[in-house]
C-alpha cells in the first residue's frame, strides 16, 4: 500500500516498462484472473489455457472499478471515525473540566465543614469554660466562708488561751464576751452544714459519633465502561417475570459502595414497549424486573445517569412457554 501511494504521488517520468516472460521472452501483456498473475501470449494458450484471462489494460480497468466499489464504504467509515474522534475529544475535555469543577466543589464543601466544625469547637469550649466558671464561683464562695469562719475561730481560741495567763478581773470581764462569740460562731459553723466541697470536678465531653463520619461521596464517578448487567438471559419466556441486576462500578472495576445513581431500563420490541421496574439496593447494585407480553425479538436498553451502559442495547428473544 505504501508503494502504491508513493507511486501515485510521484510524477510520471516515462511510460512504464512492460515486464517480459522469462519462459517465452515475450511481453506480459495479459493477466490471468484465475491464477492472479501476469502472462504472455504463449502462456494463455499453454499453461493458462481455459483460464479467465484478458489484456492487462482491460483487467486493470476491471480491477480498478472493483477496488473502487470495495473501498467506497471507507469514506463513510473515515467520516464516522472523524466525527467520533471529535465527540470523544470533546468528552475528554468535558471530563477534565468537570473534574476541575468537582475538585473545587469538594474544596468548598469541606472548607465549609471545617469552618462549621471550628465554630462548633469554639462553642463547645466556651460551654466548658462557662461550666468551669460556675463551678469555681460556687467553690470560691464556699472557700471564703470557710476561711472567714476559720479565722474568727482561731482569733477567739487565741483570746481564750490568753485568758489563762491574764489577771483574774480581766478573765472575768472577758468570759461573757468570749461565750457570746462562741455561740455566734457555733451558729455559723452549723449553718455551713456540709464541710465537703459544694461542687465536683465531674465534667465530660460526649462524642456523638464513633470514628470519623463520611460527610460525602462522589456519585458522578460511576463508570459506564466497567459497570455491568448481571444474570440477564438472552432467551426469556413471555408472561413470566424476569429479574436481573445492574451493578455500578468505579473506573478501577470495584463496585460502588452506595446507591443514588439514576438507573433506567427499557424493553422495546417492534410493536410494544414494556415497563421495567428498577429498585435501588443502596449498595451500588440495582434490581430490574419486568414481564414481557409480546413474543419475538426485543431490545433492552440500560442507562446510568442518562448515559447508555457499555453494550446497551442488549438483544432479547421472547419465546412461548410450550408444555
């Protein structure tokens, strides 16, 4: 092919030289179609007698016409491939652009979550600080009361001890004062009732979840190339319920860990369209169920998020249930 293309593109320098038959030393002016080889005049009546042969010029014209007919569909193929290449290239750019948009959405979403978590952390910490202040306030008040009463009792005790060595007339005059003070301080002491701390250090931070929660997942990453239809028979019986599964997968061929994709299934024959019920199993798989009402050939189409699954539509033959 490369040689033919080169010869086609090169300028014609001179008339092509006709090859010569090695056996008869005659120009090979004929072509044997039966043997697919050039022959001379003597070869046509001897070795190639009875074969389908004619002049090189006529045979070349015939074969060029046949070749033109053979290669005619290639123009449509090339055009279709060119259109497909353009679509695929656009999809490639669209995927890249959408990936950048999703990346930005993820950053914004988790940025908002971080802000909310930091705000919530500050609020909970402030609640803890407020609780500490309330507890400290009660304990400090109790401390002041205990310290004040303790100081008064110690002062009175010192006065009582000093009366042991004081003159008799001073001891007699101070007795009533000390007795009154003892009664008053005893009353205060009894009013305290409980000498234990009025507050405890009990304070717990309650976690509302175990581990780290999943705040989001990527739904759009379902792959049309690796997702598949399972347990679908190509030959089914009219009037009997048929069930099969559509399994969504990621690009690495692992099954999606959650549902949420828009899976649509349709069964269409030449004369009828059958409703197909699809149930989301919330584990990346979807149960499809239908009953065919018409005998004959039908097409089953499966799409995920509005795009046809690889291999869709599938050919189905609906037959009768013979006893």
